[in-house]
C-alpha cells in the first residue's frame, strides 16, 4: 500500500492522496525561491491544518445545518451535469472535430430512403439494394454519377449527380462524416446508415482546409439575368488590366459597385466559411496563392472579381475550443454520445429493454395514427406494463409520456416515438450515473469534497470572525 504521511483523529493521509492534492494545487504555488521538497513540506503543514479545521467544524455540527446541506447539494447538482458532459461527452467531440477540420473532403453520395421505424425485413432489403448498386459501380456497369442521377432518393442528385461539394468536421451527421473520413479518395464506402436512410459515400478530393482567408473584390452589380453577360465582360476586362500590372485597389475604388469595400480598395478583411454567399465563398477558397485572381464569379449581387490577399494560420485547439464547443452543443452527435454513455452504464449495472413490446405499444393504433393517438389517449392497456429496467429501477409506458410530448417529430413519427422511448431509458441511465458520480470519478469526488469543505470553513469563519466583528 501507499505510505502514510500524516494522521489525525479518525483519519489518515496517504502519500497517494497527498500527491493528488499537491498536484491539483501546484498551479497556485508561485514561490520558486524554495526547493521542491520544502514546498511539498509546507503544503503538507497547511493541508493537515485545513483538514483539522474541517474536522473541528464537523465535530461542532456545522455539517448538519440544513442550509449548509442545501447549499452543497445545489452546488453538486450544478457541477455534476456540466462536469459529466464536458469530460465524457463534449471534450471528445470537440477534439474529433478539430482534428477532422484540418482537412476538407469533396464528397458524393447515393441515398436510399429508409424510415427509422423500418422493419428488419425492410432494412435488409434496402441494404441489399445498396450493395447491389455498389457492385454494379465497382464492376464498371455504371459510373457513380450515372447511378446517383438514376437511383438516388436525394432529389438534388438529378442536377448534381450526388456531389455534395466540400465538407469538414461538424458539417454533417456523424455516421456519414465518419464514413467519408474513413474512405480513401476515389473509393466507395459500404452502406452507411443514418436517420435519413442508407448511403453509399464516395470521396473525390481531400485537401488541407483553410480556416480563414483575406480577400478583396470588385463587384459589378446586376439587376436581372439579362445584365450578367455585360457585367461579366466588364469583369473580364478588369481582370486583364490587373494581370497587365494595373493596381487592383485603384480599380476597385473606381469601378466596384460595392461602395463600402470599394472605398477600401475592395478589401473584405478576414472571413471564414459560411460568411459569404456560396458561389463567392467557393471561388475565394479555391484560390491557391496570395495575389491569385478568380474568373468572373456570378452571385445574387452581381459579378465579382476576387483576389486572394492572405491565408490565416489555423488556430490552436485551445483557441478553437469555445467556438467548436458551441457547435458541438447544437449537433445531434452530442445527444447521441450522451445516449451511448447511458448504454454503457446499463451494461455496467445490468438492464433490460423489450424492443418488440415497445414497437407493439406504439403501433397499437396503426403507424399513421400512432403519434396523435398515444399523445392524446396514452398507451391504453400497455400503460402500466414494464418495458425496461436499469439496475434496480423499472420503467412503464406511462413514465415515457412526458418525453414523447416534448419530442419534435419529423416525417416518420412512429419510428421517432420508438427511438424517443429508447432515448428516455438511456437518459434515465445517465441520471443514475450522475447520482453516483463521486464513486465513478475520483477527480469529481475531489473537486466536490474541496468545495463542501471550503463552504464548511466559511460558515465557521462567518460565525467566529465576521459576525462578531
């Protein structure tokens, strides 16, 4: 066992526990004039003194005060959820997006619609269709583009042959995104299941991603499609003048119909993805070198000539964290990861889920009427039947009604009700894990104990020092 470095009534301090406390406080120790050993011995004296004061406060009954207990319990509730979410959910998602966002992939897909409520037989039939078409593409019977235009259930495939342009981490659903990042350029993934259906994913390009660029432009505004040709001719002539040596900024001041940027020589400053209209953004981010010029770019504002003036360094993970965290909190993958943690807890403590019974209870009114009937009438004869357990807790259909009433429904409400019912059970598991967080996470236990002991000593100081003063 680990050596004991201090003892006091009813407790001992092991070297391992002391090392944890010292490491946690080390950032606050700014005295560099003494040796590491002297600093550790000084901290040991102060730590033991602190623990003795806590013991004295407990002996005096301060920890039995109802207002103290309520304050500590409220803090625990405020701390546990975000702590759990950050450590076990958000941080991993943010790290994954940051690493993926070093690159952007040009991706095409073929979609086969499949309802979330689809039966196993329908699911198997859809996978078989996807595999059969994949084999036809791989053997050269059909090109991917032809297959997408003819067979994809994505309506846009009729005009783009399945091409979704460039994407990066956080821009699409996670299973689709993972399949894209795991597929080499020029190759085709196996069938990928998402809430939209079953996809075949093809990656046609992979390149380093620019987070932000600097650019300037000249705009010739158009009021109708008839004016585009004449505006394009003007942009072509201005482009030729820049290539011949004329100053871009001077031409922008003289000719640009964007008077705001024109007065600055066309300067648009620094911008990232999603800030400009799509045709402009695509053309600007495809420029390779500083001073490169685009061809005429048609947008809803008119026709542009764009010049790249700078490429920003990619921000560090720490600098990107806040923005990526805000994105992560809005993405479905965060809720899915939380559900996954619920399933992990169920595996740990034991549990059951009667999927056929849930499907039977939801579908009792018929698939088309399932949502409205359940929300209005409840589960009828199924209401008090147990459909799931987590550890020692049991859940009946009546328990899930509030969750189903809060759920937002899309085109497949019966399937979405079934998913929401499973999600309810997984969330109950998460809540149980949160209630047992101290025993499952030593770092959380240490942080919470430090707070509780700090509040205890503040109460003592309040009674013995501040109030008398």
